[in-house]
C-alpha cells in the first residue's frame, strides 16, 4: 500500500509536471504568435507610413512644380501685410526674387492709392468677421497696382482670403494675384474712345443749334 501511494504520488507529480510544461509551451506559443503578429502589424504600419510619406512627397513635388510653372502669384502675409510666402512667379511678373519680396515693406510694394484701397478693404472685411456668421473660407476680390522692380506700376486682380491657425483665429492673409494689365489697357482704350465719341456727339449737337 505504501509503495502504491508513493507510486501514485510520483504519477501525480509527473502529471503536474507534464501539465505545467504543456501550459508553459502553450503560453510560449501564444507569446510567439503575439510577437509575430505584432511584428507583422508594426511592419504594416511602417510600410503604410512609408507609402504615406511617398504620396506626400509626390504631392508636394507636383504642387511645387505647378506653383513654379503658373504665371499667377501665390502669396501670404502676416497681419502687418509683410510677405511670409510668395511663389517664384513673382520674379517673372514683377522682377523681384522671393527673398527680395519678403524683405519689402508693404508701402514699397504698391502706390499709395492702391495701399489705401487695400487697407480699407481689409478693415471692412475684418468688421464683417467681427460681426460673426461669415464663412471662414470665404474670399474677396480686389484690383490693385503693384510696383515692378523697374518702377512701373502693374495691375493685378487679387483673390484674397484669411489665413487662420488651428483654433480658427486670423493670423494673416493669403491669395492669388493675376496680371490684368492687358485688360486694364483695353478698358482704358475703350473709355477713351467712349469719351471721344461723347465729345464728338456734343460738338455735333452744338453745331446743329447754330
């Protein structure tokens, strides 16, 4: 009987040992599976991040190429109307390099009447903003003259909007400027012809009274 009890005790001990080893092996397998799955997940995240970076780089390059090719001037300013960004087309349109433009004061960029018109427009738009209920992404148009580097004035039509931070506070302006000198020249020519026609009609009418 004693031998049998000892034998049974040894059997139970061996069973516990076998069960423990089985549980240990089971946990090891589960851990290996978790590690393997986590490694796969991490690799997928890395691959996804790399693809996202590649897409962003390609998009940035396409945008950069587009900005460098277009004739319109893309720009942004702070609330003191100092240029914080301007596209390379500034040199083609107005003769200034990007760095030269960034170091100019606003009064050096346009004639006084255009500066006054711009300031009045911005104040009026800020007052609308202060009243509330306005679309934060709205834009407004304004025609202004800018100085070319050679001193001649050049007309531009500006599509302007507010630049905002993450909390939607206004921190500056951003816009696109299109050269409309040819259009302005045509408008002046038309106006001059119209004035000449009016004077001619007035003279003809005056002559008919005699």
